[in-house]
């Protein structure tokens, strides 16, 4: 029987503890006590757990009081962000990185790392894509699983997030992701499924949004039906920070832990529901049992290790992964650059050269002990170059003086290295981009440089694709993405040919936002219609014939690879595919081999081809390697909405070994004759509309989803679930937003007036983050996450007043926080109420 080594030094079985806990204590155990800590029961020796973010490093806030304080954390290694490490196509990197982060977590006393994020990159505008791996579920699942295994292998628990279908930021607190069952299973849940089955994460974090009408915290089918009953998840489900909706419904749905917690209303709701027979005591006990199991499992890991982690080794690992993840998007032969090129021949332009953007903004922000910018890395190597800043980040204003200086330095040089990308005002957790353009100052300067005839290499730092209308005129494009604290070293190693680029894209690089597979309905309102269904990313573009800037899986090398001698073997349910990869250039290099399977041509609509396996192989110059990858026949199944199950269809498929989704090198037929004859589970209108990727929102979309699609609330009133930005007709809403925004706007202005410094940038970024995120918050999300600053009774009262019930609202406010009724005996636990 399970037992907990409690803080009192004694070991109690979970059953014993359950029998001794009071109802109040049980309710409190299912919520945090502050932003990062769970509830402890000292009298029974039950310790509290420390939970903190992830994913590309561990962020522990210095303030013991449990504040959110993004800018004040203990130093930790800042690894490349998830979107970056995925470009390596080497899940071993995610595993090593996870293990390293776990060692740092242990040193900092962290029990649960809030990572990895495995949401699908539905649209490059999502401000948080830098924290996710891919538009493809196989890539997301492989990396997420490796990361979880790496972290948990070192005794630290993980929290796979955000479950599920949290694909935008602008509407994340209240949005409703309307998705058909098949897209949900094949695209949005698949990575979670693999991770749960394969890596057994200790916890899963439910998303803020609704999924098909029900908030994820209350979604029984999602949290119990699918997650536990089907996939066998045996850990704890916690809310995202402030994502709790109906506390009792959530418990019944399978959501145990309310974070950050401290919301009296929620604890009181549990107590009252049990006391009034609205919640079965067994349901509560089961949730508490799981929580105690988590305490037991996780509290062992955070003992400070005898050997503290090695920061130098972790920095080296961050550099290695960043180098392996750089993607050479284009090259006319200008790269690599000779590091000994004559002085004066190399002009470096762009602020990001000296102020590298190496991570994204929001809850994942790490304060690394040290940052190596490209400038540091160039200088260490003694490279001769001229430098002109060219533009400023964190402003949309052009600077004529800086531009003149940059053009002059380019005129005197043979090659221009332009360091560009996005800043934290443009891309962040908490809000989405409305377009994919680079900032005006960069675009204007690049245009002028190209018009002046300069040979320009663009080096990019950004968490997601950007528009490159001048791509054809550039000599080369090297994408470092958000490479972590040693990104400068990676940039230099790749630019000067010390390392050979081997990263490839895990997201299609579209030309403009209009080309997105989600363009029909992205960020248009509270109700997000996922009308593209399974046609996400390359699944859409391949079949629709979209002209993209760079296809999924694309990335160049300084050498070339030849693919030959394809061999396909089917043994039982396993398909093994082998080929020889020859390096026919004069540099050692690595190639990412992608195995797509072209789907059968049946009655059920499908993507043209889907990634089914991949691997990365290192091949010395002039050498050849035999490489094998495998997959299960069952992986070719689609989710059948009539049978609610995976179905493998008979038919002719095709194995494609490819260097990218658009660069198939070898192909062979694969005939499947052990499935069943193809037949569509859909109404004819759906078959017709979805035979090809739909343009716009097909009339048959409700038929595809299987229910009427809600319209959203256009009333403009302030309810508990209205974004402040949408409460146009509510005086209270406007006043509230104005009050919070007014204060932050003032902070912003004060920061703006400061002289240039890291301190000024940090203050500007913090203020901007809040300013941009506030409008998308709701009364409920504020009440659930503000640590008491916006108590629930006040939020609920304000909503009542706004709905035209002033007396009821004022009464609600005056009544104060909900107090659990003082009764005694309930359920399996003892009877007394604790006086807390
Ligand atoms: C984010 C989570 C994060 C949590 C705690 C939320 O706003 O969505 O990913 O783990 O905050 O920082």
C-alpha cells in the first residue's frame, strides 16, 4: 500500500492519511496556497509541493511570499525554447535538456515542472508558439515524450500542458475551440496521448479555454473519459493558473488541483457540496488520494542532490542544442563566411546582434546567469567586422540616423549580416500577432539595403515565421529561432562554418497570415471554429497547393545528401523502411530523414501525406550510411466518428522518404489489405466540402462537428466570462480595464523616460505584457488568479450589477467571501472542521 514519508519523519499510508484529514483539509489540499505552492498539513506531516515553469529552463521566483514576479527569479540555464529544439528533429536533445532542467529544479527545491507545452501550432500568429514544438502531432508527441522522460528520470514531476486545444492567446481565458471529433483525435490530442501512454507524466495541466462548449477544467469526457479511462493516466490534473470554473463540476470531471488556488469560494464550494449531498464524498476522497499520491511521488525528488548541477555543462548543452537547431532556410553560397575575410569586408547590422532575443516572453521567462550574444561570439573569435545598429527594438519608430549609418557601412562592405527578428512587444504569451510582418524599422532598412545592391544575409531571431517578401533578393537566411542563452555561439559557429546547419522547420513557413490553414477563423471571436479540421499546416498546403515560403521539414546544409536504395519490409504490424544516405559534399553533416505516407484514395477525406516517422543521421563527407525507420501499420488509421475509434483502411498507400514535405527523394508503394474497405462515416455534404481543404467555413461545418455552432455573446455586457475587451457596453468593464490599464500605462511611460538600459527594457516589457493581456482577461480569470486582489464575491457581484441586478449584486459584494457551513460528519474523513 502507498505511503508518504511525511515531514514529521513518519511514514503514513495514504489510506491512513485520508482517514485523518478533515473535510476542510481535504478541500484545501486540492488548491494552491499561493502562486507556486500547494497546501501542507503539518499536523499530519503532509508537505507542500513547489510547482513552477518550464519549459526551456526552471524559473523559481525569489520572493518567498509566492508572488508571480516574472523579473525576479533565481538564475537558471536558459535552453533553446521548444519551437527551437524541435528544429533539431532530434528528440534526444529534448530528453537531455529535460534531465538538465530537472537537476536544476532539484537544486532549487522544485517538485513539479510546469512543462512541456505540446499544443499544436495551428497558426503562426499564436503568440505562444515558441513554447510549442510543431504543427505536426508526431513531432510534438516525440519531443514532448522525450522531455517528460528526461525530467521525470531525474525524479522531478512534469505537467504536460495545456490540455487541450489552446491554440490562441487573445481568447485563451474564455474562448471556445469548436473542433470536430476527428481533428481533435488526429491532430490536437495525439501528442498528449503519446506522452501519457509512453512517458507517464505525473500531472497534466488543463487549458483555460472551452472545448466544444465546456471549459476544460469541467470537461469530464476530456479529463476522465479520454485521459484516464482510455489512455490510462493515473496522475493529477491541475488547472492552468486561474483556469478553474465550476469547482464541483471540475472535481467530478477529474480535475483535482486548483492553481494558483487561494480562492475561498472554491474551497467553500467543495465543502458545501459534500455537506449538502451535491458531491459524493468518494469523489472528493479519490481526488485527495491522487493528490497524496502526487505528494508521495514528487516530494522524494526535490531533496537537494549531494552533487549540485554543473552550470558549465548545462551551458555547453544549451549551446550544442542551439547549434543543432539552427535552420539554414536559403543560401546562394554566401554562407559559410570565411572568418579570416579581409577587414572591412563584413558589415554587421541590427540591434539583435548585441541584444540577442534568445527566449520568449511570459511565464516561461528565465533569468540566465550569462548570455552570449552574437557580438560576444564574434569578438571571442577575433572576427573583423563593422557594426551599425540600424534600428531599435521595442518601438515602431524608424531612426533615420541609425539607418544612414547602416547604409554607409554596408556600402563599404562585401557582405552584410543583418540580424533581425521579433521583439517581446510583437510576440509573447498573452496575446497573438495580427500579422506576420517584421517591424517597420527592420523592413524599411532591409529594403533600402537590398535596393542599394548590398549582398545581405539575414540572421533571424523569432519564435515563429515572419513575412519575408524580399526572400528572393537575400543571399542567405539563417533562422536561429529563440536559441537560449548561448545562441550567439550557435550563430557564429553556423555562420563561419565551424558547424554545419542541420535544423529543419517543424512548422510550414507561410508567406503571409492569409495563407494560414486556419485563416478562415483565427482570432475572430470567442468562438473559434476549427473549420479546416484535419487540414492543419502542411496537411492543408500540400493538398490545396498553397505557395509557401519554405515547406514543413525544410532546411539546408553546407553539404548535399543523396538518398538511394529504398527498402520497405512489412513484418506483422510493423513497417520498416531503410535507405542509404550519402554525403556527396565535402563537409561532414547531418540529415533529417522524414518518412511521409501518402494516404489511400478512399471515401474518407484525408491529407495528401502525413509524417509517420523521422530520424537524424550524421554522415561524414564522402561517406554513406544505411538508415532505418519504423512505424506501425495502425499509425495509418484515421479516427472514425461513427465508431469513435481508429480505423485502418485497405488501399494503396505510398512510402515517401523525403528531405522536406515538398522534397520527396524516394518512394515505394505500400498496399494495405488487412484493414477494411473504405467507407465514409460523414453526411454527403461533409464529404463534398472536405474532399479538399476547405476555403472559408463550409456550410457543412456544423454537420462535421455534429452540433450547432454557438454564435458567441455579442451583448457587450460584462459577465464572469466576458473578455474586458468585449465588454464594450459595460461601464463597470470599461472602468475596471481603465483602472488597471491606466496604472500600467503610467509604469510604461515612466520606463520609457528612463535612459537606455537593461532595466528600462525589462520594465517596458513587463508593462507591455500586462497591457496586452489585460483586455483578454475576464472577471472570472482575474478572480481565480489574482491571489485575492479580485475576490470572487466581488467579481460575481459586479457581474450581477452589470446584468441589471444592482441590489442582488451589492448584496453579494457586501456578504463577502463564501463561508463554508460549519457542520460535522462527512464521508470517510473525520468530522471536525479545522479552525483556520
Ligand atoms: C500559463 C501556464 C503557466 C502558468 C504558471 C499560465 O498563465 O498559461 O503555462 O504554467 O501561467 O506560470
